[in-house]
């Protein structure tokens, strides 16, 4: 178990009000991260439909899509018909009370609804208005829609993912949805910090495409400096060898022994110190140049050893190594459990629900100490309209009869 702070300090975003117009993945993930840090996040959903992720599946949990449950904890849900003029007026009223607005529609949608940055900042100059798009807020492709899959193709990751000479393959999750959400969260936090100095809000923008291109990192610099397209390396490293997933006698093991001291220790474990005298493998540059010949030898050697036995020897020799775990093994891993990467939340309608723990912990507060379950559709409509806009029960009932909420 991780140690939790004993103080009762408020979370850093306590008192910050967020209107969350987002749906699908990137935007809801961003808003959830803000809610994790104490922000009051009100999720706006269409009456009777809600976020499409609610019905995406199977699998489902009590009729709710699993991805929705993974991206919407700690929020309050209200239903609001943004196609109606009265619904738009209520939305503007909520935004006037808010510190942050988050949206991930195509760039022309919110202005058309009277909910664009210019309109809302005129009503609320302190507002931080965050937009996530697929391709970016302006430019020739600004109006194109995008999913994580299409972005992985456009932004280059598919060209460097997978084994050599194999068809295009995506990463195992919607990684760039989450990266866009994290980029947007950090931009919002920066804008809120600057607001403390200036008293003014601002618009922050990010996109799946920009997040992915920025995430290319050293692969991008390799191309930009050499004008050579990086290739697919599978689990290998372009600048280190040996460094990859090796097949063992009963599974797979990851071994990273490119640097000289690690290579020497690896050869000691395998009983192949003779390879240290081979001119092709004597130093890292030679091993990278002659990786095919090196792996022809090492693949056969590693296949002689059971995974657990080999990893124990490598670990004792301080050679970086790991098993290739499936989800069951991940969530029974002693370090994952110790760092509380699985937390539980409770909902009165669908009971206990596991949630992934926070990636960052804080000495001043328990980030997951008061988390709440993802809401039912419209679960908090009455409460939010009463608390934020001072509407009466009769007002809300009339709006419900008019199909505005």
C-alpha cells in the first residue's frame, strides 16, 4: 500500500467549476483528469442518448459501455438539448458560472451553437476555454473528423509500429486520444495558473494530430536530421543490440543489454563469454551493425532457458529484463498492487466498480481518496440546475416536459 497524506488539505482544483461538453474519448479523459484533482465537472449530454460511449460495446457493465466507465469518474451528468435555443441559453448560463469549458467537437460546431470562445469569453472574461480537435483548430484540414485509428495512420505511428515487413498495425489502446487529453489537461492547468496573475482567461487548443506528431520525439528527429524514414523495429531498438523480446523455452522475455557492461553480464549468464571476443560484437556499434548475426546466435541460446529461471539469473546480474505480462498478470503484480493502481468506487445503481489508480501521487492529498463512480445519464440534472442557475423544481420539470433536459 502507498502511504497517504494525513493532512486534510483540499485538492488543488477544489472550487474550480468545469463544463464538459466532450464525448467519446480524448475530451472525457481530459475532464476526468481535472475531476481527479478536485474540480467540479459537469458533463453535458443529449437527452435520451448521452455520450456515444455509453452504448459502445460489448463488453458492457450493467448495460454501460466499458470505455465510458474508464473515462468519466468523478463527474456529474446533466442532460441538455443543445439543438434547442433554450438549451443553448442554459448552456451559456452554466458557462458564465464556470472556470473552464472543455469541448471536442469539430471547430465549427460550438460557434454555431453560440458557445464558441468569443461568445463565452465576452460573457465570462476569466473563462479558460479548451478545445480538442482531430486535426487542429485551423488550417486546410481543420474540418476533417478523426479517430485515434486514423490519426495513428496520418501522424506516422503506424509506419514505425510492428515487426519489419508486416502490414500496418495500431497501438494496443487509443493512445493518442489519451495523449490529447493529457496535453489538454496540462494546458488548462497552465492557463489557470496564468489567470492568477492576469485575472483573464484564454483559449487553449490541442488535437490528436499535434499530440501524435509531438510524441514522435526521437523518431521524428531521426528523419528531420537524416532525411531517412525510420523503419519498423518491432520490440528492437534502432541504436542498441541486444535489446528486444526473446522467445524462451516457455514464453517470451524482454532483455535490454545493449550497453557494454550489460552485454558482458548477459553473456556471463548465457555462458557465452566467447562472443565478447568476436570482432563483430565487441562494442555497441558493432552489435548494432551486425544485429542479424548477433540475434542468430542469441535467439538460439535464449530459447534453451525457461522464462522464470532466465529472468532470475538476469535480475541477479542486474541486466534489465522483464516478462511479457497479460492483463491478469499486470493486475496481480506486487508493485502495481502496492502503488494502488486499482481503486474501487461505488455507485448506488450498479455497485462497486474498479478504476485505474492515478499515475501521479501527491504528498499533500490522496488523489483518489474521494473518487466517485461514473454517473448515470442525467443523474445530476436537477441538482446542477438548482445549484448553478438557481432553477426551481418546477422550472426543471417544465424543461423536462419541453425536452430541453
